[in-house]
């Protein structure tokens, strides 16, 4: 059993001594969306609003919101917060959830005794912080929205909402809720006020977006770290790795300097990519897949130490045809670039919204397709540390198995036929806006497309 899986098992046993719903991420992890003033503990619960009045006197209220403290209280009392249904659904299938995996990581578990004995309403500084400073981004990923992408925002301003059952990404829904990068942002101000107090306790700091390479605050963080080295810090960014060449050169130069000496413990580069080639470009309009591949190679080649790359493969229903080819490329990168330690990783988080891109609406034949991928992964598993940097880890296989179990489980409130209709309506409009043809990119899904079309054209 890998250390990662073993840590999750250990965390489960410890958490259960407090309650069956206790999760350290509610205290020690935060995702901050400063362009909208929203917050959640990890990326699974729905975002909730940060009280702008609270942060005037207590900038740590960016994390320690009144809402979050109430969820902590429920967890300590053994109640399941409804916003954490992602993990409850996974656990109800008999699998370990991200509650166990996250709580088992050292940045969280080392504070176990301190947190379980503290008052539920006490302020705490997180040790794992994710932040996006703005929605500036050059892509329009199909499952994204204007609050996370300025390009999406421009598209909806031009064309309006998508004609799904509930109009999707309607521009009026986001007006006044997104603070443009060019305008003053009090949430960003509060962050920089909190930063000197937060920084000493940080173990992981991750910048997301939008696209971090396009945000000036990314380089402000980098400059601060270069001036104040922190040898126990894991610095992480999430990027589409498909920005203009000059901007990538600037970013790569910073990454090289941060990975020199003992400025940080490790630089983890997260790269968002869901499937292979042109299908990936279809899901993520604006993506240049070849440029992404070249930039990944450059990052791994030109920065020899203190860094890794993790691919974030958001498990939506369009990944199914090409995911094995993507995973095969990842194995090749492992063989080429991992010699003394693993430098190439991946994760497979489940997409839940919008539901028409969920794995759960797909027929059994698509479950079988993913099961074939799972079997292929098992055939290339690392056994007894032989070729330990090349094959698939047990927890990677376990997570794919978990995703398939969730795909099969079907949420009781899931209206599959309605989502088939919305699948067709969304991607028909997507094709119109981007001058594409769904079946040319996904010929393997032609029958599915025809069935969705039938139900869309014969709505009751």
C-alpha cells in the first residue's frame, strides 16, 4: 500500500474517534475566489460569500467565515454538512473519499489534536491555501463560467445565455458579482493585509484562476517568496499551459529562480487538461494542445529539481474516448523525466456541474469503456516498487475505480433524459459559437449524440 493510501486509512481511523463526519480540510484548507468574494474549504462544497464587513477588521475572515464555522460545528457533532455531499456520496459506495485523503496529508494531520480540542468558533490560519485573484483567462472551457474566465464573460456578453432548460451562463446572472481585474478589489486588499500573518504557517500555497500567468498578483507572490525564502513551502500554480510564448517565458524564468537552492521545498505545476489532442481543444476552446505539450516538456527539462507536474483531469463525459491516450502520454513523461523521484503526477476529480457533462448521465456502454481503461491501468501498475516512477500508483487506480463507482451510482434526483436534452442544446450552441461540429471531434459518440438530438427535438 502506498504512503498516500496508508495516510488516508490512518486519517479515517483518527477522524472516526471524533465523529464520522469530521474533516480537517474545513479548518486547514481554503479556496479563495477573490474576483467574486467567494470561499469554500476545498473545491467540492458550493462557494459561499465572504462578508465584506468582517474582513475590514479581521482579514482572516476570508477563511474563517461565519458560515464555515457552522459547518465545523456540525462536523464536530457528528452531523454531515449537506454541502459536503461529494464525499458522502463516495463514502456511501464503500470507498475512501477526499475527506480521508485530504485529512491524511501532513499539512492537515499534524494539526489533528489542536483542531479537535479547539472551540468550534475559533479562528485558524490554514496551511493549504488556494487562491484565484481574478477571472482573467484566455480559455472558455465548456464546464467553466464567466466568474472563472474573462473570455467566457466576453462570449456571453456577445451571444447571451446558452439555450438549456435553465439558461446557462446568462450574463445578467454575473453582472455586479464579478470584480474586473482592472477595478479596485477589497478582497484582494484583505488578502495582502492577511498575507504576512498567513505566510509563516503555510505549507502549500496554490494559485488558480482564471489563468495565473496572466495575473500580476502571481508575480507579486513570487517576488515575496524570493525575498523571503521558506524552505518548507510547497508553491503550486494551476495553468492551462497554453498562453502566449512571451508570457510563458516570463513565468518559466520565475519558476527557475524559485526552484534554485532552498527558496522553497517544492514547486508543483498543475496543468489542466482533460483528454487528448483535438478533443481536448474542443472541451477547452482557446487551447493549443501542441503548445501545452511543448511547455510541459520545457518545464520538466529546463528546471531539473525541486519541481513536479500534476495533470488535473476533470472527469466529465467527454473525456471517455481519449483519456487512455492522455494517460499513456503521462506514462511516457514519467519514464523520461522521473529518475530519482516522481516528477509527473495526475488526479481525476469528478465533475458534478453542469450535470449534462456528468459521467452519471451516460449509458452502461460508456461505463464499460472506462472499465477497460481501469483494467489497462491495472496492467501497468507499480508492483513491489519495480519501475516505481513509471507505472500507475495504487491510489491512482483506486481513484479511477472510485470514479467508475460514482458514475454507476446515479444520484436519485438526476433526470437523465433532461440532461441528454441539455447536452444536445448546449453543444449545438457551442458548435455554432465556435464553428465546430461535435461528431467530427467525437465520432465515437455519434450514437449518443443522435439519441440526445432525438429527445431534444421531441420534448414534451
